[in-house]
């Protein structure tokens, strides 16, 4: 053991790399004098908000809610279609396992979704969502036919 310690002490010592040079960083001075205050609504923003409110798009809150409107759209699954008297109806499975028959004009989902078209493998909807208080816009959505082996 003493011979090993003596040999290690006799080895030539390695050089230590010098410390990296410290770079000085120029301080940044923020000067907000020419910038808009984000907490004050300017005229241009207010005009666009008023245009959204007056666009005429808004949900009909007076109509009775349909059963599928109590589910989030992403919890509903299209499981098939039925042709009744020349009209194509969609079959939608809710998260509780119940299968509902729907047609164009029915509503589903919590965002006032209205079915506009039913195809063999797709149910197309238009939802009405709120951008800000009193401002509404339409958004397209769809339910694809669920795969045979898919669970949910």
C-alpha cells in the first residue's frame, strides 16, 4: 500500500484549466413611454369588441336543452348511422353508455353545438363559444365514427 501511495505521489501533476473569462452583460433599460398601457382599453380595441358583441351570433338560451347538451363533446362517440325514411340519423354513445339517435338540427355538447350534417362516418356541428363576456363566435366541430375496437 505504501508503495502505491508513493507511486501516486510521484506522478506528474496535471494542469488545471484556467477559469473561463467572465463576460460583462450590457444592462437593458426598459423605456415604456412610447408603448401602450396593457391595462387601458384603447379606442381600436374597444371598437373591435363592440363589433363582436353586435355580430348577432349568440346562443338561444330560451330553448329547452336537449339531453346530449349535458355532456362535453369530447365524451361523446359516434357509433354508427341509421337510414330512416330516406333520412340519415346518427347514433351517438354518451359516457354513461346510453346510445342516442340524432339528426341535423339536434343540439349536443356544452358549447351550444348544433348538428348541421350527418354522413356515414361523421357528424358535423357548429358550436357557439364565448370569446369574452357578451362576444360570441361560431366554431366548427365534428364527431368521427369510432373504431370498432375502441373503448369508451
